[in-house]
């Protein structure tokens, strides 16, 4: 997985503060310098004044000003399962790599290549809702269980890609042949969101109960956000993260 910041509002926290101050100024912010807009705010420097406003907004749940700055991220190599989770969020613009127009017939079906590898597959402690083994697997030691898991996983990937290629060779359009590809098939995403939505996604998708892949992706996004809007995301990470802050618009 690779996550990059493609494009973002320049000086997002100046924009946040300008928008917030607009609510309380008789002067028109469009005709005022940032220094004039921030003149009566507590703090000795502009950075301290920005901290004063941003901390106050976040502490009191006044999230509207954080909807003004936007950031665009490019994400490479996440599964379509992860894609399905992130695209549930509203107020985010997505472009998704097409499996209709992009050929997958030469992709390597090995885990980690065309398909996202399941990192915990070789962990004997990895269990889901089906924690109890089926009768045919009862009594197997850990090594035998892990071998069967690995074989089942690799066999399924190999078969799905072989079937995909065969369907293409038989004249089936790619948009129909793709139906047999696994949900773990890698896809690239470009997505744009505002700072408020970014924090909401952080609440939902960096949480301990989120699936490992989307959690990793979200943490990478939050790391980039902390460089883009440092005051905002320093406060978010220290005081708000993992608390379900009702940030959703």
C-alpha cells in the first residue's frame, strides 16, 4: 500500500481561522489581511493565535470551519474490500481504478502482487466468528491448520485468475469476466475530502475495531494530514482520536 498527498488547500489553517473569524467580525474578511482578522485573538504570534482559535473550535464542537480546506490523496494497492468500506463515507469524492478498462489478465495472482496479502493468515491465533473448526478439521495441530489455510488461499487466487483469463480468451468482455476475481484484488483510488470529514474517517476507520487494512490506510492518511494541517491534527490526535466525536456532517 502506498498513500500520497496529491493536492491540498494551501495554508488550510489560515483558511479555517479566517472562516471562523468571519462569524464575529463587522469588517469584511475579503478586504482584510490575515493579521487584521486575527488582531483580537489571544496569542503573541500568528501561530499561537491560530492555535487559540483551532483548539477552541475543536473543543467546543464547532466543526463547520474545518469543511473549507480540502485534501486529495492517491492510494495504491488496496483491496476492493477496503475500497468498499471507504466509499461508504459521504462528502468524499472518489475515482477508482476500473476493472473494466484496466487489464488484469497479466497480473500475478500471488499474495502481495495482484491481491492484497492477509497478514495474519499464518497466525494460529487468527480466528473470526467461526472460531470453532468444522468437524473435519478438529484435532489438527497448528502447523497443519496453517498449511491448509495457506493452500486454500493460494488455490482460490490461482483458480480465480485462471478463470478470468480463460473467460477473456473465450470472448467474454472484461466487465463481465472480472466477476470471478477475488475481492482482495488490488485497486488504486484518488479521493478528496475536507478536514472535518478526514477527522470523521479517522474516528471510524483508525479505530481498534476497524479491519487491519483500512486502519493502516487511515493511519497513513492521518500522518500526511498532520503535516498538512499540524495544529488541527496534533489536537485531534491528542484529544479526540478513537473517541467517536460525532464529526460526521
